[in-house]
């Protein structure tokens, strides 16, 4: 496994460790839940200094019909830069790259949908090179998928996790109803808390809609050996400041080279962060009756 990370401004230059295989880059348009989003000039500069790394650009927005021309223009700009890969959700991206005869590596990232190897094998037959596995399934389930597909598999191993998304501007609409004005972007620091759930979640808006991510941070630094079969482990930087993110990446590189106990060292970087395993060791369930049964079993323990 190699790491897939987001280059940030405080990398000087960006870490050039062999454990890092891909830089995941947000662009000026059509990039969801990425920070920072780089200008075209910055992406071009990253491409010039990447050495043996690859640059994959997020084009993972859901595309409306009236935006197809803008999307094609965006893809043309990326093609001129000769980037290595495009991470997409909407198959309009797949179709346009084929019509452009652009042989770029395509990675399918539909958030919650990649939950079985049969679908991934179909995507492989379409010429798609990789896929982000859903975060909501267990590690054992992910391992089963990887064992049965030739597609490159991306799994998140660290960071806040995607929970929900709406193309509607839910927060600003709500604030309008209650006649209150507060910042709704990432910098606004808004959270939302579901009933019967201890931890709040981040919630923010951008031009593409409303995004909800966990406030708890997934950590796999103490069980990295269980991820070695995957092609890329994603260290996500959302809601981590640049300096902390750099230290986190360095620590994962250290843990990859020497399988020691680095969890306490990770916690020491910022004691305010609550780390958890999320769905890593949870049994994947598909029916609401199973969910209720599991909840009842936990309540009676």
C-alpha cells in the first residue's frame, strides 16, 4: 500500500517519501470536500515538481446538464497539464474523457456506493482504473472486495469521514427561516448533532450544496498492517490545519516503515481530537431488521 495525500501550502517542498504514491488535488471547479482547492497555475506547478508521484485531480461533483460545457472546458485544461488521474463521481466525466480521446487514469468515487467487487469488475471492463471503497463497510468486507478485483482500491485510513451530502443549501435555507445570519462555509465552524448520538458532526455549505462530515477522526495508525493489501490508503486533511496534517503524514510514513505503536504519539499531536475506528470492525448489515437487532443486543449488554 502507498499513501494518497493532499499537498498543502506548508509542505516545503511537498514530502517526497516513497510511501506516498499520489497527491490528491482539489481544483477551482467541480471538486467536492477538498481543501485547499488549487488554482490551475498551482496544479501545473505541482505537476512540474511531482518527481515520481502522481497527481490525481478531484472532479467529483454531480454535473447538471447546463454545466456540461464548463466541465468540458475544465477537463481540457487538465489534459493540457498532463495530470495523471481524475477522480470522478458523475459518469459525464467518464464519457467526456472518452470523447476527448484522453487516456487519463479514471478513479470512480461515488462515496457510499462501491460496496461489492462485482460492480468494480464491471467498471474495470469499462477501462476505469481505480475506485474508492465505501467507508461504511467493514475492513473485512473491503478486504474481500480487494481480493476479488483487479481494480486499484482506495481506502480512507485517516481523517474526518463523509456522512451526508445534499445539493440543496440546507443550512442557509434554515437560517433564513429562523432569521439568523452566521457564516455557513468551512471556516464557519458549524456543527450538527443527531438524536441519540454523542458526537457532533461538521456541517457546511459551498456552491455545490451542503456537506456533513464526522467530527471524530478515523485513525488506522495502529493497524496499518491490515491495510497492506490495498493499493492506496487515503490520509484526509479536511478540518486539520496544515501544520498538524504534515505531522500526521510524517507519522504514518514512520509507522509504515516501522510497525511500532504510534497511536499515543498521534494523540500527542493534538489532544482535542477524538479518534475512533468508525466501521472498521463493525459487521456490515443490509436490512433494517438487522440494524434493530444489533441495537437491541448492544442495549442489553
